[in-house]
């Protein structure tokens, strides 16, 4: 028996209630705050660089009469005027900065590597005391050491010489500490023992085996020291009085002081500050491959 549908039957109502929007997980909502903080930090850091970049392109009369972040068309003229300033003193200061930063960073990296390797892979009497003193030295700001270093250098008769800036940069407590920690994590004791059993001396073991394993850490130490010495102002300010031995930091400070009576020097000082950033950026781009290789090798070892 078949039933026929009733004509007067009412259709069932269709539930058209809109679906609720998916609720974001709490982790995603919380992650917005750190991201916003990072964006604000990036803006705070990059805004002065953007101002220097745009101001260096303005002509000498447009620096204070145009909008702050509006670029100009006088960058090449500013570079030419900067090169002619006092018979090319800017490039002499740049060469001095390269000498101080490059030579000091190389010497400091070599000393840090040797000292860190000895602390990390040798056991000797007084090692814990040396390590404790090293940690204490890391906590002391460099500003507090400037005057004692001046009296020591003055006692040696080396003030107003290149050595007055180079020698205090050689010993870097944080670099030694970093080399020690990196040695403990990247140089296996078994490898060193195998080299000694094969007849290698301690110096050859360090030079041929330990140093290549420590290379990414040493690159980090070199970079930190190079940037620190390149940007150092107080030590050269105390040690040097001859402007032919000034680094860029002290030379640009001299130009800014003279800009009070010659406003055109402000534009040249800003252009010089922009050019002073270029070596640091180039060095960072060149050395980052060593950190990348270290991360890849660490992933393979894992």
C-alpha cells in the first residue's frame, strides 16, 4: 500500500542560523603582543637610520628648511664636499677607524681564542678563580675602565699614539668567556686526545683542530669587537689629541662642534655618519655565511 503526500502538508523549516566565526586559539591571540612589540622596536631602531639616509641626500641649505624624511638630490655633492674637507681628513679618519677596529678585533680574537680554549679544555690549579674573575670583568662597564687605562698607557708613554687605542682593545673579557663556552660545546675531548696520541703538540692541536671547530664562535667574537671598537668614542677621546690619529667617531664629533659656527658642516657630518655605517653592514653580510654554515652543520650532527 502506497501513501500519497498530503498537499496541505507544511514544509519543514530550514535552519538558517549563521555559523559562528572560528575562534582563534589563545596562542595566536597572545602572539600578537610580541609581534607588535617587535614592530615598534624595529621602527624605533630604523627611524634614525631612515632620517640619516634622507638627510644625507639634501643640499646644505635644505637640511633645516625641508621635511625631515623628504629626500633630496645632493648626495653626490655632499660626498664630494666631504672628501675635500680639510684635504680629505674624513678618509684619513676612516682609515684610522679601520686600523683600530680591524687590528684590535684580530688581536682580541686571537687572544680570546687561546684563552678560551685553555679555560675550556684544560684543568689546572686556580682555573675556577680565573673563571670567576673573568665573569666579574664581564660585568664591569667599559666606561669605568677608561680612566685606569689612560693612566696605564700614560705610564708607558704611549698616549696620543695608535697603540693607545689598540692595546686596551686586545683584552676582551666577554670574548674570552664566549670562546670558552663555545670551546666546551664544539671541541670534543676525544678528538683532542686522538690528535695527541698521533704525536701532535698542543699548539698544532689548537691551530689545526680546535681553531677550525671554533671558527663560527671566533667570527662572532671578531664581529662584536669590530663593531665595538668602530663605534667607540670615549677611549679615543681620552687617549688622542692629534686629529690626524682620530677615528671616525671623534672626527665626526669634531665636525659637529665646528658646525655651530658653520652650519654647512652639519650636512657633511650626517653624510659622513651614513658612509660610516656602510663597512659595518658589508661586514655583517660577508660574515653571516659562517653562522649559516654553523647552523647547517649543527643540524646534520643532530
